C-alpha cells in the first residue's frame, strides 16, 4: 500500500475523519489555510496541489487554465466553455453547482433534514422566521461540494436577487461523518442566505451557501464584499441584481454546501435523490404547473 492509499483509507474511516477534521482549532486553521492558499509562488503552488491530490480524485481536465498561480487559483478555477450544459427548459430550476445530493424533499413543519434523524429548522438556518415561512411545505435540496469539485455556483433560473443575509458562525466540516454527529450543523456554520424571485411566476427562492472548515470565505459577484470569518457587517445586504439562468453568481474559496429552497408547488426532478451526483445546470426542481 502506498502513502496515497494509506491516507485515503485513514480518511475513509468515519470516526478518524471526524476527529481529524473537527477536533482542531477550526476557525484558526481556516484563517491560516486562507492565507497559505493565496501564496503566489510556483513551488508552493505545485507542492500544495500535489498534496491535495493525495487525498482526493482531483480532475482538472475541464479547467479553463492549465497552470495556476496559487492553490486558491486552482480551487476557484473557471471551466472551459461548454464544460457544463444548462437545462434550457423554463419549467425547471437548474442545479446551481456541481455536487452530491444530500437530504432533499419537502419542508415538514418548518423543518428539514441534514441527515437521517437530524432535523433543523429553516428559521434558524435563515436567521428569520418570516423568511422561513415562505418555504413552509416547500421543497429543498442539499448539494455537497467535495474539495475536488468545481467550486463556482450559478443562478438556477432567470431571477432578481433582492438581498443577502450573512450569518457568521463556526466552521465544522460538512462531510457525512460530521452531518451524522453534529446536530443543527448547517445552523452553526457561517453561511449566506441569498434571497430572490424568479422571473417566471415571481416565486421566492433562496440559495444558502454554507462555509466549512478550511472554507470560510464566500465571494458573491453582485455585492462588493468578501464574506468571511473577519467580516463585521452589515449582516443584511440589500441589492437588486438580475441574473439569467446559468450565470455565475460567485464561488466558495474551497468548497462546501449549498442548500436550495423553493416554495410550495415545486417538485424534485426525477433524477434527484440522496447520494446522486449532479452537475451545474442539470435539472433540479420543476416549477408549479
């Protein structure tokens, strides 16, 4: 067994994975990782990416660039034109990102699941009971981005983004071992609730990018701030930004989770189920009617 296989075997043990990625100084390590990833030096970049490959199946074949200035440059890479196809059907919302489908389904009494037997309330996730009420009995999909995935996220439909609510918090890992052990994890972590209305039907939707260990930094193109652990406000950022379906909205500095919320009447597309891998642009939710 080589070193790469050994490291992946260790990382594949849920108990060991949970201890190694959570029983650490999460916030401090996340800030340090953010600084290291920004170092623009060929040797540092090369070693960092080589180390990253030891833990993941990193595939850069669809990346726009063939070489990178820093680890951050690689994490936030753009894709070649045509690398993703956005479903053009106006009756569906597309996936805003690549990801693995986690818990999904119907909002029950204002609650959704992060894992089996692990509910949390939308009011706590969004930081507002009024915002949560819009999605009572609606639909939700949790998309988990692994560290090796494409980390940019896009508009799921033609829409107007009206505001962002930033909620600071912890930086727990958001992988399955942590989701099965830490109650209300998404409500504990740093996150940004992006609220908007679809051009078709005026339906309210929300996208909630959730940060994680080593990942606590979210860049949004339509607001001129970088949301991260040192951000001090304002926590509510009003805007009026128009976006077309598939348009890039921003990125995680590394990778994490996006929770998609839709009001009553929306339904999961047939191919969406827990554990399935999706790509940005794939049909995710079907609009009412």
